C-alpha cells in the first residue's frame, strides 16, 4: 500500500510517521499521544491544502484522512505537514450564570494541561479575551491570573515548558463565584472584526454558514449575545478576508476566461464589458465537455430559465440552459451572468449557445416565457419549437381566470386544464376543450388566447419526452 511521510508538529516538538490511504484517525491519534504526550481528546490535527497553503483542514474522521492522502498524492507532495491545535472547549454549561451565587468549575483549564502559547490566558491577537481576568504576574517564563472580582477565588498559575513557547498549568483553583460575566448582551470588544476572526474557520468548512448560526455559536462558545447585524457584518468581513472583495473579483474574469479556454479547448466563452466604462456587462460559459455530454447523453430538449443573483450588493441574473440525461437527472449545458433578463441578453445567450452545440439536430425548448425569451427563441432557432412550462400556465390561469370562482368550481376548472395539457391525442384534446366550454366559455377563450399549441401534448409539434414543467 502506497504511503507518504508526514511530519507532526506541536510547539518545538515534532516526529515523522507514515500515512497511507487506509490509515485510520484513531491510530494516528494514538501515535501522536505516544510520541508527544499530547491528549488528543483536548487537541486536534490540522493540515494545509497542498494547492492552497492558506487554507487549513481539520482531521475529524477516517474520511478526512483519506481525502488528505489523496490530495497530497495527486499534487505530488513529498511530505504531509500535520499540526496539533488546541480544541476550544468553552461551554456555557460549565460556567456560572451571570448573577449566580453558587460555584461552578471552568473545564477549559485543568492542571498539567499544555497550551501551545500563552494566548489562551490573555487572548489570541485574532480572538481577544472577553472574560473577566486580571494578571498579577506576566513575563516570558511564568504567568499568574486571577479573577478581578476580589471575592472570587479563581486563580491560575502557568509556566513555560523548557524554552517555550508552550505553557503548562501548574496550579489552579478552578472555581468561579462571580458569574464570569457570562451571557452578557454584547461586549465592548466584540466588534465585527472580532466576530469575523471568531467564525472564519467555520466559514472555510461551511461556506453557507448563516449569521443566525453564528449568533448561536458565539453565545454557546463565548457566552456573549451579539445582535444579528453584528453577526452579519462579521460574516461580511470574514468572507472578504478569506476570498477577497466581491467587486475586485470581477477584474479576474479576463484571466479566468483565458485560462478556461486554454484548459478546455473547444469551449465557448464570451465576456463582454462596456467599451467606455470597462464595467462588466455579461459572461457566457459552455464547456466543450458539457456540449458533448448533451449531444451524446441527453434528450434533444433544453430547459431555459433565468434567476436573480441572491447577493445584496451585486445586481444581475443567471441565464441557464439545462437538459435531462438518461437517468432523468438535470444536466447543465450552458449558463451566463448578465445585468438583467431582457430580449437582447437572451438573443446573445442563444446565439452563443447555437455556436456551442455540436450538431444541427432539432431541439425542443421549454421555458417559463420569461421576459424577452418568448420572442428570442424563434429569432435564433427558427426551425425548432418552443414549449411553455405548464406550471406557469396553471398559475396564470388561477390568477387571471379561475380566481374569481368559488373553490369547488375553481378546482374543477384546474382539473380540466390539466386534461388539456396532458392530452396525447387530438380526440382527448377536443374532449377536454368541450368540457371546458360547457363549464366556462370564458375559461375556454383564455386557453385559446394563451398559445395552447405550445403547452398541450396533443398540439405540440415536437417530442416533449413527458416533460411539461421546467
């Protein structure tokens, strides 16, 4: 079994072990504890991604070990660098309440526990302290801390291990009687930058990390109740520091466009900017592999739709063309980012899509008749057919026609409309239209006015493969 050498470091100590894809995390923890005397219940292993050394990953299970090995093996890395980090164990249940007169132990600190630096006692520069402590002795080799409430007996003394920088707790009276200022509503030091540093690691592991989750985690881990807007701004600062400013990222599109064409020959990418202001206008992407996948593995039917970008500072839409593969799963063919959903943008999108498609086979299009799309398809693909999404037809029918009727009659009209849409023969269609006319001539007229030949199976000129909705 192939193995890679790994160097495990903790402070000024390190040792080498060999890691294979079948290595389990428990055996690595056991080896670390044996060699370095580190309690892995209170510490964790991290490594830096070989392709991006600014990003740290935590080893939580055997799957993480396999992923770490595969990443380094694929990148041709000759050595895996592992680092031991202390697990943050602050927990509200181990603290006294804010106005408690009782005594509660703080399990974060235990006698003989090692700390990589003195930061946990007086605060990491990236996560400053927010607990009530006062220093009596603080130099390069020893440190004594007590609670600044005179009647509270909590006291801790730690000293440097060998030449440092590790510290070890020597003596500890781990009882608070003051309440530790826990569960305070805000704190003068919990700025948005502090919040950003506190949650940055979790944002790397979970990009969808929400502000409400941040509020709960900070309350649980630090005992501080922060308002939603502070969590939200903290997330903004953290995202900016991790991934860069979203505005400046647009300047990288020229670079991305060139690199994507170099690494994906045959692809169609088109980037347009305003010639005067040089501001981004629209960007079309269809990789050659996607076009080939549509040609050989999907039905000749494309679903077209647009959606607004859910980013409060960036205005625009995503235009997309998708298909269904042999497993009836969605297959992305092409997409574009544009300023708005208009006829001009849809024509531009479809013209690029036409260049990207690998053959002239006839295609059936299905859409929600979005703004400009109804007119754009026949202009660019005059020989192909355009089907309308029945779900949107039904919603328009309820809003424009059936809405004024009582609920039972409204339900009857909707069922008849479904019969019209799903009719597969001319006779079934005529029977359904007759039933609609007998119940409501107004409803029948509405059906005829709304291009029934584009959404009824019986009248549609091309094969829809059973798909009525996008």
